[in-house]
C-alpha cells in the first residue's frame, strides 16, 4: 500500500505544478474522452424504453455484445467481442470504480441493480492503457444519477410473471452546495424454472460538497444482499449441475471517496475505494474477498489542439476460502497481491481534419510482473458528416488469485493473457441520421485454460495454452423519422475461428420507438444465429429471435403507467453461460412474460 501512496502523492504534486498555467473547458474535457476507441452509450432515454432489473441488462441491444442471463432475474453477464467469462475478461466499473470479486476476478453482475443508473458507457475492444488488467474485450462504466435540483426523486414499481416484484426508490438533491442522494432497490421473484427464485436488496448513498468553481468532494457507498437459487441446468456434455434447492447468498459492500478539482485548463480526479464481499452457498462454500485501491487522473489541455491524460493507480486484491463442499479440492487459505501502474494518453490534432492518439501504460503486478501496454490511433474528418478511423490497442489480464493459489495444483508461473486489437471504422452523421461500421481483428496469446497435467492427481491444471484470433464487423444505424418515430438497428458478424463455444456468429438488433401524445411504445427484437455450446462448431444450439415491447401512458408530467412484454412470441431458446467454474451451464430461458408498473417523478 505504501508504494501506491507514494505514486499518488507524486502525481498529485506534479499535476498541481502543471495546473497554474492552463485553462480547460468542459467541452474540451468531454472531447478528451473520445480517444478513437469504439464506444456506445446507453442513455437515460434508452433505459426508459425498457424495464431492466439488473444494470447490465440494458446492454442487450448493443451490437457486439451478447448478454447471458439466467432468467428474468439473477445473473446478467455481458460478453463483448467474444470475451466475457463471468466479466473476468472485461472490466465493469461503477462511477469509474472497478467492480469485481477479488478471489475469482469475476463480476457479481446480479449485485448491480438498475435502481440508480443514469447511463452506461461502453468501450468495445481492448483498452489496457486506461483500464489496466482485465480489459480484453472491453469496458463497461455504469454512471449513477447525480441530482441537479434542490429536491428530486423517482419511484418505480412493477410486478408480473413468475411473481416478480421490482421496487426502486430514488431521492436526491443539491442545496447550498451540499449534494445528497439515497436509492433503494428491492427485487423478489419465483423465477421461470423450479428452484430459480431470487430475493435481493440494494442500497446506495451519496453525500458531497460542490465548490463554487465546480470542484467537488463526494462520498459514495453501496450495500447489496441477495439470495439466488440455481435451477437444474444442463451442461455442454448433457450432464446436470446444481443440487436440489441449491442457493447462493451474496453480501457485497463498496465505498468510494471522489475528489475533483477544476483548474483553468485542467481537471484533477482522485479516487480512493474499497469493495468487500462475503459469499455463502448451500453446499458449504464460504469465501470472503476485498479490493482496495486508489487512482489519480489529470486531464490537461496543453494547447487548443493537444489534450493529455496522465494517471496512476494502485490495487490490492485479497481473498479467503473458509470452507467448501464435501469432497471439494480447492485450497483453504488467505491470499493477497498488489499491482500499480502509470499511464499517459495524448490526443493531438495534427492538422485541421487529422487527429492522432498515442498512449502507453506501465503495469507492475506483484506476481505476474511488468507489462508495457501501447495504444495508437488516427482519425480523419473528411467532411462535417463523414469521419474514418484506424486503431491499434492492447489488452491484458494478469492471473487472478484463484488461478494462482486456489486450484488444487498451483501454478504461480502463469503469464498474463494478451490480446492485440486492430480495427478500422467509419461514421456518417447528418441531421437525424447516424451510420457507423467497424471491422476488427484481435490476436491473442497466453490464454489461461485447463490443460493436462503429467502429475496425478489431479489430472488438470491451469496453464497458458497458446494463440487465438477473433475477427468481425459491427454495423449500427439510427434514424429519427420525425418527432413521433425513431429506429435503431445493428448487426454483428463474429468469426471466433475454432473457439466457437458460446460465441454466436450472427446477431441482429432492432429497436423502433413511437411517441404520440401521452403514449409511447418501444419495440425491440434480437436474433442470434450460428450459436454453439462447444468449440469447432460442435453441439449447435438453436437459432432464436426474441421480440419484446414496452407501452407507456403519461397520466401527467409526473406519473406514468406502463406494461412490459418480454419474449412476446413465446420463443423457446437456450443461453450458453460462459462460466468455467460452473462447468459451462446451458440455461432454458423464459417464455412469454408480462409486467405492469408505475413511475412517479418529483
């Protein structure tokens, strides 16, 4: 921890020196975030068009992303460009703070409920420079609400199929420079299969002070408790997993202190945080984990055409296995490791229409050692409407605690997984029309997987097992016909080579929205094809198309009634779940379902 404090102290001192002579506008600061990566935001307006339970559920219509759900409630794990693994090969953040279980490195997706989200920012493709270990497939940043009025709030209640009840309450305000916020989310459901019930409570608090120049000091806290039952689920080889009445009880807490200081041409952001979890399962499993970290970022407008981002961060992961099921072969014990990093990313407009991005990260992991991560990109603005880009980026993932110490045969010589991403893209924007296309090739090495072990028992251990290549094309189209009708469509073609397990080749997304007087109707459809439960295109799952809709009626400016219909055609389909720890289960998804609700704003 001392090393991390020294690094942050150095960055704070150096950026304070830089700040005296600079003058950053809010427009320039927003522009700094556009660093030629492929991004897509799910806005608060987009979220209003659906009825999400978990926060990550709102990503299901984004091209390049497949959301793996276990039903109407429970786990909701996105896979971006073929990388997911229970969020172990993508990074999920809440207000910029990493969210994962340190012992296994996985994201506990069902603990990220939708009661307090304002929008979700998505980066598709590796970005190891800004986000460090884990950003192989991409990055998801969940942004929570920030009040702007003296008093504001929202109550959202729904109920329906499978005895599902979802209640969300949000109250916040900004008065005399004091910012406050409290949000609560309660969900109960019997589930769509026997023994798939779910009961969870999520609380969120925010308290801060906003200075006259716009700088702020804000404390955030989150508490989650949920019991999730797992139904009988078949595996890729036709077997069944989970015992009768099997359940998992999760307790997760997080705390974050944010300090943002605005300078004439710069902004300094400092974050200190801690996550911890206590997990008990019905098979006698009991584990604890914690993640403690700090980061500092300085956005600096060196000149009108040069924006520089520099940063440092420190993380300490700790995990403990206290007990396991009878016959379990994991190692009981407590382990921890730390890592720290420095990075810089510069966006420079060479000439009027040509922009260059250069970045690098130095990362030092206590066990995996040093990593140097580069990124470069170029963007050319042909016209006010048409731009093209080219990007190279690298992602890496250092081995997690379970891979190093928890497995029966330890392998502390595991090397970080690596992926190099090459992509080109074009975007056309004119009036109410948007079209973009991105093609990419990702070449990876050192994938960590189970491999035969010459020593026995056990017969398998984790090793770095060679190279792989993914490639694909993503298309997105949006058009606002008039103030009454708009539509969005996306298509993803993904070639995983022989690594086809859980990675569909084709995905089509379509959304159409109607707004007439007090009525609004949102229709969305998704098609998934060429979908397999094993590599080398073995054990093909059925193609499926799912159609859903949400109809809303505004009683007045503050009260809205809605009905949400899921899988309206009652499509029978299964989802492959990219979870090695559970032997890659395949889950039957719900048929037609309907939910009724009301929303009150003030």
